[in-house]
C-alpha cells in the first residue's frame, strides 16, 4: 500500500491515506486474491475484491461495502459476479 501511495500524482496525495490495497493468501476454504478499497469517511469503506482462481463457491470479482459504527460494530455487505452475496453484522469484543 505504501508503494502505491508514493506512485500517486501530487494532485491525488490528499486521498492517499484513504486508499487500501492488500493481498490475501489462499487457504483451504478460500482462494488467493487482491483487494483494493477506499475509505469515503471514517465509517464507510468500499472495496473491490478480485480472486485470481476462485473456488466453485466464490465470486471471481466482488464488491464490498462496510459501515463501521459504535467502534466495535460493523455491517458488511458483498455481492459478486456469480450471484454469491451476503450481509453480515460483526461485533468485536475488546478485552
């Protein structure tokens, strides 16, 4: 992500801290892929997730929207090219 931010033109530098880029390693239950996203605000994150070789029960390309609220809760929705989608409510417990 830091290399991507450095490569951006100066006119886009103010948006660089809001960009997120990651590589996800493949496991037994999910394939490897790349995720590129943007924080529109402190609470709203939108991303595009691309699986290089998707498993039969995975989308090849999917869009993800996250809404973070109350510091410990998140509502995440996703949908993709194979019609596989979902909506999750996640609560993180901090101790």
